[in-house]
């Protein structure tokens, strides 16, 4: 069940990522189209060269191709999400987080009660059950070669009765007995079977312990990745703010005629990269939170 939930969450956030990148690609294309219009006017006025216009148009074409690729990827991602949710692939869907520019980020608790984690993990429960079964198998195997005492009793009814010359009446009798079975010699069979059962029990215990150690490592790694994703998001946000400021100055300088077209294109490219990194960082935070919940066994 958790694997299905994980796959669905991954598909969900893939749609959110591509939806935001589509808006980013549209914004970037709009910037380039505005720049292309401004450069064309400057060429007409003789203050810009045709080379400047060609370089801008190349960027416009690249942005249009990028937007087409993002739209295609978004359509495929929506189809995958519909398939995982059991919805018809052609069903138009809108996700709640598509309209959010900044996804809410929660700071998870880095302290975990590992016993509670073990209790939530189905593989640990299965291994604990197997360990208990093998422990009981040791007792059963040992009991097979111990003395056993059995009390036997029955009551028989016959008609005609055999107690009074085959009298035509129902009469019965009790039979009570005691049976004692004492193994005297079994050529070491009991010892061998008991040792084998104990070895199987120890193997089951080792497997359980190994699984717990791996789960603890998995939880710590997942928590580390959540913290790292949070740090990357902070850095990506700062980088985006600087890129926006750089683009603002470049655009203003271009309008004042003190900054070349190539510098504006560089500022726009840096802005696009910073925005894309921020989107990736936000999605990475969400995915690492999901992976942490899966490691904790609380993914629902």
C-alpha cells in the first residue's frame, strides 16, 4: 500500500513541478518577446544592430521550444497521475498546489522513537513473527524427545448387553488407562533436531536485528536529506532574489541605453535558472518529506 501511495505522491509533485515550470517558461518567453520588440525598435532607430536582433530571436525560438517540451511533459505527467488514481487518462484535472508560487514547507522533527518506527514497519512485524515461530519450534522439537504421559478414558455402550447373557438392554462400561512414553535411545536425532531448530531461531533473530539496523540507517539518511533539501531551498530562494534584482537593473540599464543586449540576455538566463532551481528545491523538499514518512512507516 505504501508503495502505491509513494508512486502517487511522486506523480503528484511531478505535475506540480511541471505546472510551475510551464508558468516560468511562459514568463521567460514573455520577457524575451518584449526584449525582441524593444530591440526591433532600436534597430529601426539605428541604435542597435541586426546581430542584436538575431541573438534575441534565437533566444525567443529556444524559449518557445522549451515551453512546448514542458507542455508535453506536463500532459504526460497528468496522464500518469490519472492512471495511478484510476481516472480516465483524458480527464482534465487541476491540482490544489498548482496555483501556489511558494509551497508550504514544514520543518520535520529530527528525533524519532525507533521502537515506534519498528512497530510501524510491516517488514519488522513479519520478521518478529517469524522469530517467535522459530523460537516455539525449538520448544516443540525439544518436546518431541521428552517423556510424555497420557491419560486415556472411554465409555462403551452396547445393545444387547454382554454383561447379563446378552440381555436386550443398553449397558456400558468405562475404560481408563495411563500411557507413559519414555525415549531411551534415538541415536542423537533429538539433539540434532534441537540444534537445527536453535540455529534457525538464531538466523531469524539476526535477520530481525539486521532489518532494524538498516531501517535506522534509512530513517537517519531520510532525515538528513530533508535537512539538506531545506538548506538548498533557502540558498535557491536567496539566489532567485539576487537574480531578480540583477534582471531589474539590467532591464532598467537597457532602457537607459547603458547596458548591451547581451547583458540583458545573460540576466534573463540567470533569472530563468534561479527560478527553475527554486522550483526544483521546493519539490525536492516535498519529496524528501514523503521519503521520510515512508521510512518512518507513517506514509498514508
